[in-house]
């Protein structure tokens, strides 16, 4: 059993417990259900912002503890203030150390929030709405095209945007009309090896009209410049900031570099990584 299979198997157990504790009907009584959501698509198309979806992540199966000290409200406040186009917040607890309360705490900032988790059931979509998320992540590697369409349709009915994450050409058939944004994860969720050339090769195959987001392995402004030329408008970055003692300072410094522009032209060959990569 690979790591993705282990995560999904554990997620099914979590779901059973959650459903036993909180009925779906109760989720809809949350005050966040009446809240007008914020569009990540619009924020990514806003030239005044950075295009960065800044992630709050405490740990990962491949790296262990990344940052167990940072406070979610303070870090996401800085991400917002320094021009992030969106926030990505891990809510998986067992493997990533996240909590649903992390989104609730970050909700005080007027910025789109992506609930990053392994969504396999309609309950989790309603749960995302009930905790104040604006966007849900659907991962093609653990869903069929029919399941993606069904979950995405539910999300759209709740005014949530949908980010579909793909890893290879065989998952392109998961893209449907209900998908707002398509993310290419440069990290293989089964081996955790990273190669950002994956984004460059898949970009031309993503249908026109879908916002393209590249995820994982981005640690320099040169890489962002290269991937912008490949058509990407969003850049999901987490470990590059979270691994630092103060992620807020790390993000502010990166944004300053981004405003100055790339220092020199670099090929993706130099930025490509494997399982030893220390950023994400």
C-alpha cells in the first residue's frame, strides 16, 4: 500500500467518525453557510497580486514536522498583507498536522481560502463550506472522472470554486465543466518525488479557459518566471516558507524578490528535483 492509499484508507475511517458526531444537516447550520465566498479565480487574475497561493502546513508524510511553532492566524495575516492571491490550508490531521479550526482562524482575512485535504465524499464538501472555505481541492489520483464531476457539481451549488489536481496526462479526462482551476502537482503523491518539469509538459494539454496552477517544488522567482511563460497563473508554495523559523518574514522576502524579477534565465533542468527536494 503506497502513501496515497494509506491516506485515503485513513480518511474513510475519519469520515465515519465525523458523520457519527455531526450530521450533514447540522453542517448547514454553520454561520459560514450564509457567507458570500471569495473567488480565487478572480484573485489570481488580479495583476496587483502575486499569483502565489501561500500554504500553511505543519508537517508532511515525507518530511515529518516542518514547522510546529507557527501560528495560523499570524502567518496567514502576513501572507494576505504581502499580496498572496490565496491561502491553502491543510486540514488533514493524521498525516499533515492540520485542523479544520485552522481555516476558521484564518477566515478573518479577506482572501480566498482553499481547503486542502483528501476529499472523497460529499460530506467533506459541505464540511468545507461550514468552516469558511472558498475553494475545495479534488485530487484526480483518488477519484474517478464521475466522482470528480459529482463532487464538483455539489461544490458549485454551494458557491465553492473547485481546484482539480492532476499529476499526469492520463488524468486529463477528469477535467469537466464544473472545474474552475486545474493544478499540476509536481510531487508524485505515491512516491513523493518532485519534478517541476511535469507542469511544463502538461500545461499545453489543459483546456483553454481553465486557470492553471502549478504546485510543489517552487523555491525561486526564476522558476515562477519560467512557469508563467508556460501559461501558469497560480503558484502554490508551502514548505519554502513554512520551513523557515518565521514564515511571514520568508514570504515577505520572497515577494520582494518577485517584484524585482528573475535575476537570470534558468532552465527547469536546474530547478527539477526528486525525493530529496526540501521545498514544496
